[in-house]
C-alpha cells in the first residue's frame, strides 16, 4: 500500500532524462580506455556521447517552441541551386580532364555538399522547395558515383571481380543459374540474374549492364529514405535525413563497389519504409504482402543483408513486446498514454523471414558444406580461440584482419587521417544519440521510432561492440550503410529537437558544424574514394589503371591460367594486396597471394609481381607472422636481381626464377 502511495506522489518519470544522465556516466567510465588503446572509436565515442547527452539535457530544460534562427535571404536561396549545378558540372569536367577523381574533385564535391546541406538547414519555410532540393541531391549522388565508374577502366573494389568475371559471366555464357551451383551465391543469385538481364535487354556488355541496373538503383534509393523519414518528421527534416544518407561514406561505397550488398541495401531500405508505414498508418494485407515479397528478394540476393533484415525485424518485434506489456507500475509514473495506436503484430513476419533464411542457407553450398553449417563452425572457432576484451580486430588491408605498420616515424598526418576518416560518422552518431533520447520520452514513444532506436542500437553492437572483443564474423563493414539508414532518420529527429528547443546560439553552432564537417568528412573518408584515395599513402587504391589490367590479361595468356592443382607450391605467384585479389579473382593465375616481405629485406618467393604503385602508394604485404602492413618497397626487394624478368610493361613487372634455377 505504501508502495503505491509513493508512486502516486512522485513526479512523472523522464526516461529520456535518465537515459541522458546514464549516457554521461557511461562516457566518463569509458573515457579512461583511451589510455589503454589508441583505437579511434574508443578515443572519440565517449566524448561524442558526453556532449550529445549534455546538449539534450540543455534542450529539455528549455521551453519547447519554434526558435528564430538565421535564414538565407530569398535572393541567396534562389542563387544556390545554380551554384550547386555549376559545381556538379565542374566535378564532371575535372574528372574528364584529369582522367580520375583527384583531390581537387573531392574538394569541389565537399563544397557542393556543404551548399546542399546549407539549403536544407538555413532556407526559410517560405523559400524551402522540397522537390528542388531532392532533385539536386539525386543528381549529386549520380555525379559523385558515376564519375568514379566512368574514370575507372575495370571495376572498383575486390569482390566485384568474382561476381562479374566468374559468376555473372558464367550465368551469361551458359544461360543458366546452374553454372554457379558450386558457389554460395547459387542460393542467392538475384544480383547476377539482374545484371545479366540488364545486359541482354540493353544489348550491352556485362559491365555496362551492371551500371545500368544496380548502378542506377543506388543513387535513386536515397528517395526511399526520404519517404520513410517523411512518415515521422516534416518535409524539411525528411529531406535532411535523405541528405545524411546520400553522402555517407559506406552508402557511397556500395554505389561504386557494386556487388550483392548494394542490391541488398536497396531492398533493405524498402523494408524500412514498409515497416514504418505499417506501424504509422492503417495497414492492409497488401502492405504485409509487400514486406514478404521484399523479404524473399533479400534472401535471394545476399546472406549478410538477410541477417541484417532479421536484426531489424527482431528490433521491431521487441518494440512490439514493449508496447504490449506496458507495465502498470510504469504507467503510474506518467499519466500520458504509452502509445498512440495499438502495436502491429510482427511475429508472423519475423518467423517467416527466419524460417526462409535458415531453409535457404541450409541448402546453399559453401566450403564443402552448407552455408549455415560453415558460418556456425567459424563462429565457434572464433569464440574458442581468438575472442577476448580489447582483442581489437581493426579493419585491415585484405580480409579485415589487424593491420600493423613497421616502426617508422609517425607524422602528424598519420595521426590526423584516422580522425578525418571518421569525422562524418561521429557527427551522425551524435545526432542519432540525441534523436534516440528524444524518442525514449514516453509521450513520444511509438513502435516505429522504437524500432529505429532498438535496430540502430543492436547494429551498433555488431559493428562496434563485437569487434572490441575480436569478433568480426558478422563482417561489420557490410553493416554500416544499413545502419546509416536508421541513423539518418534518428539524426534528423535529433537535430530537429535541438533546433526547436535549444537557444539560437548553440543551435546555430551545431548546424554550422553539421554543414561544414559532415559532407566533407564523409566524402574524404576512404570508403568514398576507393578508386583514388585522397590519402593515398594511408589507404590502398581498389581500382586499377589500364596497364595493370593489361598485365593481368597477358599473364593469363602466358601461363594458360593454371588451376591450383596444376602447379607446384613453389610456383605460386606473389604480389601486394590488393593486386593479388585481382590476379586471383579474374582467374589469370589463381594461386596468387600476398608477398611475405620482412622489414628492410627482400622477398624470397620465386614468382613475384612488382608494380610501380607498390613504391608510390599504400599497398599491403605480410610479415613472417602473417600480419599485413603498409610498405613502399623498391623494385629490387620484390624482383631480385637473381630473378628473370619475363614481362615488363613499364608499370608491372613479372619476375620468375632464372633459367638455371627452374
């Protein structure tokens, strides 16, 4: 009895305020970890969490209502679209003139991105035109991505070479999916069928068919983010969410490195929109039918994308459970309704997706077993052999393993680059945190926004939490673009909250930080420029010029493209990463791997490939322990004087044992 009287006399409990205070405490507790490790996220995220929570607490203790913020004049608003159009035309001109996306290109892109964000955030309500800004965003997305595709002779990335030169080519040649029955993508062939179909419909080569299909779909997909956000926030902030997503580094990467992940992302965005629509407005059987069709499409496209969709649906179901339980004890804290409408029952959709995924994965061949059995075995090995707190698995050169650099003098640029690479993500993370705190308030709680918050939280655990324990089995780099869709919507909610509640001076400061740092930071990040990294001495180039591609073709002809079983172990070919992936995945010389290059010593392999890029840009090699590291070796360390040169086109040298040594 006393318990209920105490509850009745208490003021309404603010979950958002409590969460913000807890966030500040967590930030203080995590801050000392920076003295244990130099990992960039550990150094920065506690600071971002602390500032984000403080900003939110300042906002909630001020009166709600519209604030008078500085806006652009009408003439300036009318002029900016023309300036951005000229800027985008200049981006195309610079790429055509220089033949590649250079630092000048990215500088112009950053300026154009800043002007686009400025139009969204500083245009008055009277001068704000949604269609015009969305049109600029889409065109900018096309220009930024297709200039990279245009300037690159081959493909950009690593996995795309397997998907296009082996799998898609096999289906195209044999006109049957059975051509890849040995591969795990036999159970998820939709990407390859889509590309082959586009090639046949347009009567173009497979490479152009890829660009005309998945390549076009990627920049257009930002409109799905706008549509989803517009179900939750007004037009301006939905446009802002689309802008956040469109320039995000991993979003850009999957628009350039076109693989099944790219198509899986498109289907995932459609599922996010359909889910929010079902939870926000009256739904029909057709809405659930659309969700089921999209779910089937994802399963038949990409395994990792399917797992991410399962995580999202799990978050939606968890949000449903929270709103269905609605404990009476909590209700007494706040007399306001805990929900605005009855939660949508999603258990059937979750069970359907889970069952279909398990069924398909059980039948999908992978490494002489099924895909499901193989990944479970690998996960068990990781847990038993390599997992542990702060066993950091930093993204590396080849397969995401830890990367170390030989002990050399660390320059100021070496220290700054990792933070430049992450500045855009950190800005987005801070806005997402504020948005998450806003929707935690019981008066604003809905199943839709709780789904976004819980989904983003679980995904952040997979991409940031598990790697802290050395667990990267879930391929966290594939998750970021999917996570960004949820973060963009929550980030728009967060910035809107600050603009409505904070006093003008701090709000303007936050808006200026977003406008100046976010687009430029995201476009300077390595994932946005794999074709020609801005910091070429820090990040490897995942595209190849014509001479490097010609060398691979010639080696294929010279050697007859032998299979692994046709040559001796000592005849394996060695070169740098990522060039070895190109030689291997095109089938030119399948037994190709990364050179083992001891520090200050020469390689000892018999068959080696040297390219001038190894001495000029970032490339990766192995040590005796097998750990990849950055190096810029001279040709003599790769192709020793005792070896013979059988091919040299000025950029690539193929060295073999001399005649007397064979």
